[in-house]
């Protein structure tokens, strides 16, 4: 096959950056969850103002939706992560790369956490006031989504064709 056809439509530099962001989020999430599970109890530890470390487990998705079916939730999140990866690896440069990296990293991190527990669930530990408890991966997903929305609102592409 001619060399030109192998590389058509794929920007290796952007793909590597998305993977790097995703790996960074996944590692940070895994390390913080590991530390919290070993050093913080469900009763929590006050940090500052309304911020607490409080270990909880969520077998559902955001806001404990579908908590009664952890296997269905796990399979669904796995399918979403695979689908997202196929789009994220074609990210346009700039903020789209960061947004997709955060989104993919958070999805991968929570999926790994969910698959490593029986019953399938994620570890949450960041408690702010009366807001539901969340984790680093959840924060990355939210920031990644917002970054992609801002990119789109600015009229910039988020994926290369």
C-alpha cells in the first residue's frame, strides 16, 4: 500500500496528545481513589470550607442513576468509552484535544474502577456542601464536556474529517 494512503485523515500528534491527557487523568484518578480508600473513611475528613473527603461507592452513573443494575451500567459505560475513543482519536487540535482527552480519561478511569470492583461500582470521595459526592474522573468528564461545548460555541471544529 502506498505510504500516503496509510496516513490519510489521521493526525498522529493530536492522537498522541489525546491519549496523553486521557492517561494522565486515568492515573491521577486511580491514585487518588487508591489513597482515599486506604486513608479516609465514610465519615470523612474536613479539608476546607464546604470541601470534605468522604469515601462512598456508586454502582450507578451520575447522581446514582441506574444504581440497581450495575452490570448494565458497566456494559453501557464500556460501550460509550469505546465509541468515544473512536471519535476522540480524530480530535482537532487545541482545546478539542484537551476536551476529548479529559472526557476519554474520565470515562476510562471510571470504567476501570467499575470493572475492578464486585459489585461493579466507582469510588467517589470529593464532597462539596450538599452536592453529590464525585471523583477526579467525574470532574474530568465534566470539564472535558464543557471544553468541547466552548470549542463548538466558538465555531471551531472538534474532530478532523
